[in-house]
C-alpha cells in the first residue's frame, strides 16, 4: 500500500546539503548517547544470512524475504529483515558478560512493507542487544531501559537544537507507559493505529507494552514473531510528530524469550517446527544468554529530530513515480 500524507505550507527547515550534514550529526550524537547509557559496544553485522538457518527475523511471519543463489557455495542467501536473533548468538560468540551489550548499524530490505511517509522497503536502524540476568526479566527493568533510550533521544535533540536553532519543535523528555490491553480498554471503538495516535497525542512519548498476544477483543494489538520478544515484556516507543500531527514509532524492543516463553509462544503461533533450528535449541537449553534488545529506526529518528515530513527526506530509497510527483508538488524533497 502506498499513501502520502502532505502538510499544508510545508517547507523543509534545512537545505538538501545541510540535511545531509544534520543526518550525520544526529546519528553520531545519538549512538554515542545510547552506547553510554546502555553500556553497548559497536560491532559489525551481516547484510545477508544463510537461508534455512533460522537466524533471519520473521517479523510478523508473513513477509517475503529477499533471497538469491550464490554461485560459489551453491547455497541460498537471504537479505536480513532484522537482526533480532543474530544479535543474541553474537553476544555468546563474542563473550559478552552480564550488563554488557552490543549495537550495530543494520541495513535491511523489507520488500512487503508499505510505502508512505514513515515506511520504506529499505530499513536502517540501530540494532542493539544486552545480556541480562533472570532476575532482570521484569517490567521494571524493561521500563528502566526505555527511560534510558528516551534520555538518549532527548540529549540528541538538545544537541541538534544547539547546532541548528531553527529546529525548535519539542520532543518529550518523559515517557508514558501503557499496556496494549489497557489501550484497547481505553479506546475500544478505535483501531490499534487510531489508539496509538490518541494516546501519543495526549502524552507525546508513549511506550505501549505487551504486544503480540491476543487481546480480549480476540486480535493482537500488532503482530510479533513468537521467537524473539517475550510478548509480556516488550513494547513499541512512539513520539508525537509535530510536523505531521501524528504518532511515529521510533523503536520496537523487549526482553527476549526464555525457554518457557519460547515454548508457549511457538505453541500459540502454531510454529513448534521452528525448534529444529540451532537458535531455538540454544534458547531452550539455556546455552544462549538471557537478553534484552531492540531496534531504533535511524531514519525515523532523523525525521523526528530534523522535522521532516517524509522518510525519503533522510534516506535514499525507491518510491513510486506518483509519490515522487506528489512530494515535489508539496515541498517534500526526496533524496
């Protein structure tokens, strides 16, 4: 689906060249703030993984992966959709200890994603993962980590405003926590996206928890793969976008499955056959560490902090011709 939201009278506050400088400034500043607050070390990550390895992220379980054959090996490779499972194995392989974590620049192709103001088939994010203890698999620890991420975003916004004073739209410093079920109870007649907009408009920064399991209405708030986040200990971080007057999701994250939650969620999703993969066996046996992790959209964050109306203003991607023409008509300069 393609859909463009235009903003009456929109004019970018930065020139095309200044935007490129500002993108680098945001990324450099935020990843430094994030790594310091969460004790993360930057590492290299793959663009492709072997098909059938069980490592590639299945997202909602229906997205088609981009794959191709390799002449030399005779095998098939897949472009990653995210690195949720790969990161956990990397923590073990590289010898990370409790309280230590990693982050990486993740580039992915999601060929079935929508194309609109904040969705692109090209995905760039900071993927991060951190070793925790069994005692830290709690809502309190999850919320504490979210507050650290929000603090890193606030620090980045302050730095951006000092460097580019014309970028003066507010960014919330405090985050409001609510579960998906509480949100449904609050707005039973709205769709999940409408609920997100309503609660974010009121609180400006919101973390919606417990996404993936069915709500009392019979449907989940949003889809989640059953084998990386614990559906009772995860969530999405949304901010209010003053340029478009809407909510924008900046991060999806959570405490990862342990042996018990993995078994329960695979059964609920009818995906017990995934236990044949090494990753799933490693979780079930306790060979892989307990972790918390997530992804933070690089282009989404740049949109928010640089006050852009379209993700194509901060990343180079492919767009339908009609969207390009409409953007040009409404002052949106795509890279």
